[in-house]
C-alpha cells in the first residue's frame, strides 16, 4: 500500500499552509477567508493526489466516527443475516454506517472481532454474544464503549439488551402442540449456557409439567455448537429410533432445517404421525410439504430497537441501562395440526 | 467514550519511561533488558487501566492491520452470507480478521462502506461490486489498496477477480431443459448492466438460438433490483398468464425463491407441466415438492481463491492482476425432468 497523502503534502504541492488546506477540506473555508479559486485549487489537488480523509484523526477531533460495529454469531444463519440487514437499514436512516463480523459461536473469534472493531474506533457496538463471552462484554463496558446485546444476554451483566421472551415463546409453542393432540413432545436445542437457550428449554419443560406430562430424559436432545453434519444426523436418528416422542420443538431455525432433512429421509408423516414447531422463519419452512408452524420473532423490532438504543446511548453518554423485550407470535400452519 | 489510555499514562502510573512500556507491551522486553517483575508490573498496570493497543498506530508502524474488508451486495441473500462465512474461515486460517458490510445493491451505500473500511485502514478489500460502481473500484486501485472482486466484475477494469463462467453455466442449464423435452424456455433475470448478469442472459439466448428455437420477447423477464414484493409477483404472474413458456431458468436464488411462491399459488405442476432450474442453492429448493435442479457454484473455491488472491496481493505488493474462473456444475434433480 502506498503511503497515505497528508494535508501537509497537499499544502506543499499547492504552496499554502497546512492549516489552510485543513480549513478547506473540512468545509470551513469561510472561516479562513480563502478565495473560491484557492479553495477549488486545494480541492482539486486533494483529489488528484488521492487524498483520503483520516477518519481516525477526525474522530479524535470530533469524537464520533458515525460507525456502528455489529457482531453476529453466525452470518450464514438466515436469522442473523436478516437482522443484519435490518440493522444496516435502520443505521443508515440515522446516518450511521455498519461494519460487522461473525463470531461463528467461537470465543476467540469474538475477542478478535471486538478488538478489531474497537481499535477501529466504532462509536458503539451491537453484539449477539457467544457462550462465555460475558467477560469480553464487561471489558467493553468498562472502557466506556456503548454496547447493546441482541437476541442473547447475560442475566448477571447490567447491559443494554433487546430480546424476545424466550421462556414464554417456548411454553406457548409446547402448549399448542398439546392442545392439538400431541402427547409426547420432544425438543432439539443447543447444549449451551447462554440464557436465551436455557429459557427456551425451561419454557418447554415447565409447560409439560403444568400439563401433567412426565417427560423422559430421551425427549430432550442437546446439540453441541461445534457439531458436524454427521454428528447431528446420528444424534437425531438415535433419538427418533427410540420412538418415544410424537412431536418436536426446534430451538433454532438451523436445527430445524437440518432436522427436516432427517425427518424426510425417515419418511415420517407430518403432521398426522408427528408434529413440528420451530423458532424463527425460513423459506425452507414454506416449501416443506407440511408448512411449518413457527415462533415468529419480530426481527424488525429487534433490529430497530437495538439501533435506537445504541444511538441514544452514544448521543447521551447515558449510563441508564435498558432491557427491551420485543414480542413473538406463534404462526400456526400445517405441521402442528393433527387431522 | 472515555479518553483512551496511552503508553505515557501507563509509564507515569508505573514510574518508568514510555519507551520501556512500549517495549514490554510489544513483546520486546528482552531487547530492553527489563526484569520479569517489572515487565509483569507494566502488563498488570496496562490491564488495570484498560489499555487498548491502538491498531492504527500499530499499522502506521508495521504497515499492516491484518484485517480484510469485505463488501457483499446483500447479506440477507444466502449466496452472499455463505460466501462471507467461507471468506471469514479462510481469512482466519491466515491470521486475518474480516470486517464487512452490505451494499444492498446501492451505489451510495457501496461508497459509504468503501470509505468506512478504507479509512479504518484495512489491508485490502474483497468486493461484490454493485451496478455502476466501476469508478469506485478504480479509485481504490489508484490509491494502491489491494482489491479482489468476487462473483461480479467489470470487463473493462483490470482488477483481480474470482467468478464462475456465467455464460456457459446458463447455456448448459438451458440445453438441459431442451434435452428433457421443454421447448419454450423462459428466464427470470435482473435488469442490470453488471457483466455476470448479462452473461447469464446471453448464454440462455445463445443456447435457444443454437437449438433453432425462436424465443419471443415475452420469454425473458427482467426485474429491477429495487422491486417490491408486489411488483415482482405482478410481473411474474403477467408473464405466466400469457402461457407462452413451459419452463424457467432463474438467474439468482432470490429470484427463484420468490418465483416458487408464485408458482405454488398458481398450482403449476412441476416438472410435468413446467420445468425449473435455478442458479445457486437454497434449503427451500430441497424442500420444494419437486426438488430443484440448480447450478452449483463452487462457493468454497470462490471464497478461498479470493482470500488467497488478496493476501498474495497484500504481501507481495504485486501489480500482476489475476482473473480466476472457478467451476460450476449442474445438479440435476426432479424439477427439470419431464416424466
């Protein structure tokens, strides 16, 4: 990479002072009482010399870069890529550019990205934190960098956060399966200490209990985040082989889509022999022969509220922490309706 | 945001010279012949004071930030989010962090992102350029910043680029439909001056011509990038209403998924009454009742080769431009096989 062109280089080239160049390129030529001709000459030189304003220097001066950093857990998951798109649009409306990264559910990648974004002086961060990243988030807060968690949160950490009521959403979905005649309801979730995942499992378990259903341990399949396709297929096949459940609740869209492949290969008949409900949406759910009933998170609200919360936090330098719960709805379709 | 802690602050706190602190925090304590105790004390102070190494300062000194900027056209499109994931993994293997943005097929957003990433001193950029962004890419090259285009490219611009043979891929898919008994083959593409899109349409048109098929103008539907859902549905419905085609080639996965909804609502029977082939993959294609035949781009190669090309370009400061064509294959399934 060539050495960056400085204001001084331009000043030397045009034969004026560096201060004058600075005034002109920062749109303050009136204050410097420079002639229009000279201002034009300086601008032309800056363009010809490929001058690139240094955002970092500018941010040191003005305190803001008008950039938001976004870290999602897995950009190839449509839940996160849809949210990213919404956050970008909302940020753009507010004059912010979003740069983002994907932590791939890995703690070290999350640390790399947080450092990379902070060192690039973003004004604030929106993060879907990975497992055990509580300390990383705490450090960011301690540095005084505005941060909003999205989708996930740490109950013991006092942070801005936007999320759905995971417990109630899972509870309602389970109740819906029971109301539709399913009796032995299983769940596929991630093996995770993350609160949103624990709450989804708890909501499911509590609903079974409240309905007097004695769940067997076999009914809950917990998948490691680092599973391979084969691991996943083998675990789900083993679970289904036991023939102890008549329906399944999927804790995420990625778990559901993978499971649908297995269910198809076993020729299980949905919804007559087996009921299905998943968290989140997918085109795959629409085209599955028995369109899936799903828990629709309000992505628009999740995204917009997190941007709003972050911008408020950036502008007011406020220390008031807000936790916002956005609604979810159960969209009932064929896969959960026994004929 | 609090003021950043400097090396000088740490030096003052510990009571040593700034140079000594710099040596220790840059892992060069041996050169400074500092005692282990003192080195530990300096590190502890840095941690307690929340010292954040300034990557920019470091990059000015060492010339590299070990960060790659990635700009995709639309992160909510699974084609791009899958590629983003592959690029991140490949970059990580090589010690690079990726920060990215989504231009949403908009020229102004693309400019904002390019500026934001360049001003944050990324070592180089991987870009899926939006329509008419040739000048933006040219400017980046003129600044001496390594850049690799992916998926799309500008024929008149001498840039590193990784892409598939779009012309041949479309030609082969069209030929496959003809070989399977379809005679009036339509295409849904984007109205775009981007070369990859033009090549896809050309390959389709040439194949019809080579087979002596006289295509009507009605057979080719060009969709504006800024269409609404309703626009899209109306245009495709109008095309299908004419009843002049017996099959469709979709130029992208997003066009295909939207079209499948329309095709389902019209109760068109695939593949007996109507054949389908799409570029790219989707879970939706797998679960559609007649699984879609698709043109599989080798995403792994697209992603890895672009990272490799960029890193080579960063390390060697080379001016040799490479254009790499990666293979695509037609994955034949039910949707293109007339019974």
